C-alpha cells in the first residue's frame, strides 16, 4: 500500500490499485490484517491480508447470487449454514427467506464480526441481531467435522485459498460439508475468478464430482473482483435442484417479495450457461 493507494497483489502477474480517499481503519485481528477505506468508485472497501473482500457498491451481486440461487432452487430450506462471511452480507441475504428458521454463521475470526457491526452496517444491516441468527466462532473445518446438525443449504463464503481460508478448499473440508447436508441438501462455494484462478475451480469441481450426483458451477460478474466473471461451486445429490423450471423460480421469487438488484429468476437459470473456457476447466 502506498500513501494514497491500496494495491492488491493476489495474482503474481496482475496488481490492481484502488485510491484511498479516506482511511477508516487499519489493524490486525487475531488472524489477519484488516483495512477499510473509502474509494470514489466502490464506496467503503474491506480488504483482509491485502485482498479485497467486499465493497459497498458491488457486494449485492456476490451476496445475492451466492445466497438466492441455492435457496430458491431448494425452495424449502429451514436450516442454513454459512462458513465464513464475517461481514454479514451473506447472512443478511439468507435471512430474507422466511422459510429459514435458523442461519448458523461459523467464522474463525470474531474480530471481523465486531468490525463489521461497527463499520459495515450498509452491508450487514441488522442481520447479526436477528433472532434466527446463530454465531459460532470456530474453525470451519472443525465445525463441519464435529457437529451433529444437518443443513438444507451450506454456503461457503470464504476468502481466497491463502491464510485462514486455505483449508476451506480441500477435499477434507468438502467431504465434511457433504456429511452435514440433510437429504436433498445443497452445497455452494466461492471459487474465485476462473480466468485467473482456474486451478482453484478445477480442483474444487474434481472433488465435487466424486462427492455429488450433480456437480458444476455457475457465474456472476462482480466488478471488484478483477479478471472476468466469478464462479460459484454447486454440489448436490438432488439433480432436480438445477432443473427447477423458470416459472417455478418466478413463483417462489414473487411469493417472497424479494427486492434484488442483480438476481432475477432468469439470471438464475442463465448463470449455469458456462463460457467455453470454464466448461473446459471443469470437464
């Protein structure tokens, strides 16, 4: 980071810079370095260990697509598990579904949650205070290996596979996630930008194809994540969930009176139509 710019160096051959108009916070939690600043294009920007995690301007795309695609495909999820997601944005979207009786958020870093409550209310709203919310401060892998709970939908809202998030991209973790799925359950994962992180998606889908009857990914374009469209892993033993007719998705969406800015039932279906280079990666 220079005096007035934040430089992300996640990709060895590509460094991106965001202007810092106002530095709001910089410090370390028990697990990682945090920085929050204001940028003219993206509003408040949160970065962990030098990598942009979320921004005020485009967070709705990422959170809507990783939450509403599995939840509306499932249609009756009561128990939802979120691994990661300490900024609360995923939790806030999940709780828009009235069918959800409990949303359990497992976050390794309590400092990120405290930080988000103070600085990122525009993203998390009052999700942490919702009576249906259960917060567990724990390692995600340990939790899914040990819990006796079963979940209709598991959402892995992880950082990139570096530092604390690295273990959340392993066969051990995905196998344990399948263990905690209820019958007909669904696992979705954050899998980065395939154009620049193809190995990450390829590795995840290789494991998913061994674990699930239906394993693929879907995409969305999130401006803050440079390099093209972003991929979300999809794994379930219920093949119908990816085949829900558009009319039924529209009925479910309308019944909820959801207000979304990126997600629509038509976008939901289209997100599974993959560009050729992504299809090649996961073939």
